[in-house]
C-alpha cells in the first residue's frame, strides 16, 4: 500500500508541477507578447509623430524660401495666413513629438516650434511688402540658417531612434 501511495503522490506532484510550469510559461509568454506589442505601438506612434513633424517643418521652410521669389504683394494677405497655418501645424505636431518621442527629440522639437513662431512674428511684424529687400533677405537667411540647423538635428535624432 505504501508503494501505491508513493506512486499516487509522485503522480499528483507531477500534475501539480506540470500545471505550475505550464501556467508560468503561459504567463511569461503572454507578458512578453504584451510588452512587445506595447513597444511596437509606441514605436509606431513615435515614427508617425516624427514624420508628421518633419513634413510640417519642411513645409514652412519651403514656404518661407518661396517668399524670396514671390511677386510684389503684401505678405499679410494670403501669404501671411499660409505662414500662420504652417506655423500652427508645427505647434500641433510638436505636441505629438513631445508625447511620443524621446526627451532629446522633444527638446529639439521645442526649439523648432519656437523658431518657427519667431519667423512668423518676424514676417508679420517686419516685412511690409514682397519681394523682400536685400536687407530683409539677409535677415531671413539668418533665421532660416538657424531653423535649417535645428531641422537637421531633429532629423538626425529621428533617424537614429527609428533605425
């Protein structure tokens, strides 16, 4: 009878051990899968935020550089509203970078957002007519060089983080 009890105890212990190991293995697999899925979603949100931010920042850059070749008009007419819209788009997409991106990307993004607003304020407060005067073109180039440098830094961060 003791050998029958021993066999039963060994069998029960085997069942319990198998259940514990199987349960732990299942829990571990589910946990790893959930973490991987969260990381993938976070990476997708980051990529989307960086991409949209770069597209909007480049749109403002193209718009501003086009001002050098525009015909004689007042910049506060439709051109000023386009600059305002592009600047607002940068501000909105910066929020996504701040929420989904790294601290480094958020810091550079804040600098880009600030510089975009500086350029907008310069355009709306300084420029009275297009085409720009030679002095205004020189000042615009100073703004654009700083802005372009920031865009390059942000693109480098994005490329490194999304690689």
